[in-house]
C-alpha cells in the first residue's frame, strides 16, 4: 500500500501529517539501514502512532523520553540488524538535558510555564522539548540534541535566566521525574463528558460542547467530540488549554442527586 492508502482512514489533518512523517522515518530506516527518531510526542500522539504502527505491523520501534515517568517521548525506529538493547545505547546521541540553577538571591522559584515560555521565546518549537522537571531553585529540561548548541548560546540572553548557572547533562545522568497531581472535588449533574468538561474548564455546558466540537478534548488520549459520552473512574481527560485530569472516583451525592467526584489534576 502507498502512503495515501495507509492514511486514508485518518480524517484529522494534524494526525495525517504526523503519521506521514512517521512513514517517512520508516522508509529512511529501511533504505538507509539506520536508526531514525521523531520529535517529542505528547501522550495522545504516542497513542495514535502506536496504534498506527501496530495496524501496519511494524515491530522494531519504541518510545523514549529520558526517564520512566516521562510524558513526552520520541519515537525510535530501528533496522533489523540491531536489537533494542543495542539501540538503547545510543540515547545520548538523540536527547540530552539542560540543567538550569537559579541564583540563591532570587526570591521565588520559577514554575513550569516560565521555563517552557522562556525557551519557546527563543523561537524553539515545542516538539523539540521533552519533559521539564522543576526543582527548588532550578529545573532539568529534556531536549533534542539538535537544539543543544543554540540553547547554550542564547538562553542567557533572556532576562529571566541571565544570572542562572546553565549546563548540559547526558540523558543518562538525569534524575527521575516525579509527576505531580493535586486532588480536587467537583459536583456534576451527570457523568456525561460535556458536564465533566464544563466543570473542569469552569464554563457552561454550551461552551463545553463548543470545546468538544473544536476537537480540544481527549478521553484516554483519544480525541472525543461526543457530548453524551459517559466518563468512568480511571479515565484521563485532557482539555487543550486547560490541562489534564484523572477521574478517580464518585465520592458521594448531593441532596439534589448530583454526583460529587474526585479528580486528580496534573500540575
């Protein structure tokens, strides 16, 4: 089958572009007989690509984000002459870590948005940046090696990082990233997706339906546009522009019969 036939079932333009790039990487691995890898993929993209590769019966690939708990990962495709164990010895050639240490006299810590916003302000695409582990007075940021030199030459031009200590570390030296969540409670009339989205996004059901129609909502990392879709405990809901949430349980009901639900909000 040619590329157009393989992608014919996918209607979303961005999905098709991503999968077309993956097919190009597969072809390069085959023709050049060498390792190929993509930019960083988010959880939805990983699920999409993984299902696609299984569908077309590709086996020699895996996802890697630097640490076990990484959310953003690159797809690594390798030729038949190599084993996965052999490929894993090449990770330091693909991605690395930029370590930023804030000066002690800085009165506050920076959050995730400050670090990400600063790097993107330099004109670097989000896809070149992996997970960001924020620590007290600093952060470790996983990046593709191709932007390493540019970052080191330009990051101190940003006022927010001017007095910081900045160094490059091998991906093998990174500390484990801890995913942080906070538990919140929400009250909803039903477990329909539009009700849940309205509550999490702090908006009306009408606006929540618009958000769904705009394809900004993902249920378990798959795009979902159906307002009446039922949500159950264990489901992961991602709302572009609002964040990611895990519905953990129904903890009770109000006198009016509404559901009191517990949600883990990723921070």
